[in-house]
C-alpha cells in the first residue's frame, strides 16, 4: 500500500488539476456566453430604439402632411369665400352704379322737359 501512495497522490493531484481546468474552462464559457448575451441584448435594444425613432419620424411626417393638407384645404375655402364675397360686392357696386345712373338720366330727362 505504501508503495501505491505516491501514485495515488499523483492521481489525486492530476484529478484536482483537471478539475481546476474544467472549472476554469466552464467559467470562461459562462463569461463568454454572458458577454455574447449582453452584446446581443445591446444589438436588439439598439435596433428597437432605431425602429422607434423611425416609427416616430414616420408618424410625425404623416401628421405634418395631414396638417399641411388641412391648412391647404382651409386656405382654398377661405380664398373661394373671399372671391365669392368680392364678386358679390362688385355686383352690388355695379348694381348701385346702374341704379344711380338710371336715376340721374330720369332726373335729367325730367329737368329737360
């Protein structure tokens, strides 16, 4: 037995060393997986942030277009109302002018008689 003891000690030491290497390799693998997971999470987060920014810009562009169209439509309505009002005033002025001219002619004719 005593002759086997050094061999047993070498085997135990070899097993301890192998166990340390396995544990170290396992820790390294865990660290690498953790780093890879963090990198992947950061990539996904970045993609989500960029998508959110794109979606926000797209929504703002749509809102701008709607507002611009609404303002354009309102401008067209106001311009049409203004033109109609201007034509009505113009007709009223010419109508009043014709009425006054007609009255003037009648008064002139009556004065000439």
